[in-house]
C-alpha cells in the first residue's frame, strides 16, 4: 500500500494514476488520483462522474484550500485527453438503512464490540484516565497497556492480547524507567511499542501523519495510549470548545483509521470533585472515563457497560541500578491490592462542606437512616445541580466513602460514616 505522499511524485501535472487502498474505499473501482497544474490532488470517479478533493489530503499537505472549485480543464487522462464524464446515476444507493426494533434486539449479541479489557474497555472506543499530579495515573495506564500487550488478566479481568502503542508525550526518561521496572517485575514484552516524544494532535499536520504512519507499522494494533492530553494539545486551550473539539476529531480519526482503542491520560482540575480538566465536550465523546485518586481506580462513566468496578492499588518501588555518583535509581510498578483497609482520613475543605450539608439534611429527617440523594445534597451545597456538578459530587462522595466519612445505602442514598452490618 502506498500513501498519497508516495503517489504524488509519479503523477505529472494534468495526469492521473489509478487509486490504491486506502483511497479506493470512498470511490468506485474506476477512480483515479490526479493532479491539476498547481499540483493539487483530487479523485475523479469515472463511474459516477464525481470529482472531489481527497479527505486525507490535509494530513499530508499544509495550506491547501480544500473548498476551492476544481477547474474542469485539469481533468485529463495520461494522454492529455479529457476524461469522459458519465451521466449521473439516476438512483444512487441510500447510505442510511432502516431496521426494525425486533431486528435490532435479535442481533444485539452479534453486534457487540470486542472487549479489550472485558467489562471495562472495548476495542475501537475512546477513554480517558485522569487524576491529579502524583496520583499514579501514568503507572496505572502503563500497567494496563503492558497486560494487554501480553494478554494477561488485569485485576482478574480477561484481556485481548493485541499490540500496544504508548505515546509518552511528557518525555522519554520516565517512560524508559517505567518500562525497565515492568520488565524487571514481569518480564519482556515484544508487542509494547513507544513513541518517546511530544506530538501535536490539536491540528492536522505532519505529527498526525507521522503518528498514523507509526501505527500502520504495527500489525494488529489494538491499544493506543496518549500521555498526556495537555502535551498533545500543544498550546491549545483545554477549556475551549473549538480546541477540544479539534482534538477529539483527531482522536476519532486515529481511532477509526487504526480500529484500536484510544486511551488518553489526563489531569483533574483544581477542584478534583469536578472531574477531569477542560471542556465538557471531551467527556461527552468518551465511552469510558476512569479516575485515579487516593490509590484507587474508579469508573466515572461507561456508555454501554456497568460502571460499578473499582480497585485499590499500591506502587511497588523497583530498583533499576545506580547513577554515575553511585546513587540508586528506582521506578515503580502498579500492583492491585486485595482488601486493603483505608484509614479514616481528615476531610478536605470541600469534603467538610459536603459533610456539613449532609448532617443538616439528615437532622431534619424523621428517619435519617433513609439517607440523602445526590440531587438533594447538591442543592444543599449550593454548587449547582447540572450534570457536571452532580458528577463531581458523586466523585467526591466516592472518595469520602474510602475514608469512611460517608457511606452509600443499598438504595443509592448517602449517610454519614460507615454503615454497620
């Protein structure tokens, strides 16, 4: 398979060559990649008489006006003869297909996505793993990627063994040390690949093309981890719908081109209870959202799966060797912990505010054991009752539960302190 960039030197101005994959996918068998006199590429579909610019051209060439009209004079064959335009088909096939409710229900199992980490992540979807600095999110992401690359269970969940590409955009030294620690702990892994440099995924350009080309070099690639979102935005504004929308569009392009799951490692905001940093457009695009806080991984969003899974972990220090001055060099490996008892912690200012509101509501109830809903608590706290505010409060309550500051009843309501058996 040759890329467009490889095709172009072979095409004289005003000439054409027959399409090869992937450029034939959106055209008929009788289609050509051609150039006009200015060296601008387009596809002419002889079967339908349609002429249009290549969808992927912006990822290989800069400063190309994709909306400019195509002069008909440039539609020439290799012999400089005009390309004969065929009559437009009377009834092209309809792209959208209607199916009945029963057909949708009866084919549900056959249409399900293939699991990557069963019960947590599916192939070909988009996820974010976020937490504050120092929470251990990169160690969690690296551990998950390693286990997928070797087909090993991750916290007891089955994984589909597929090659992995880890984009360590925050720098190569830490990534190399984490890889060394994993190898020392669990052994070598031939299907785990790195890009150890910063990548600009905010706009289409050379970095997008290079990353897609790197992904194409890995047969059967099934997981791409991008660490971190802020580094691949390259100066963009995380709170801007335009910039975040551009990033999500490019993440989707990578995902659709590779058919791999794309996981983005991200930071939480100043108020961690409000979730991941940046515009809500990102969260809306996600299939799965995972939070790392207080040595615990929790599911904050699942589009089509149960989100009750959570797990606690520790970081095991792994000695790697000594530097030139004889000092020990170490890194860490994430290890799941079974039944680790969480020590009751001191509430933060935000948690104290939630506790105070919870106690005030319960004090007015004839039966305080019935608990308080998240919506009631959000109204009492006075921080808004929109979806983002409610999700942030749920995250805060989950963290408070790990400290035994609050507890959730079987009915999904909240009480102060742990529930006695």
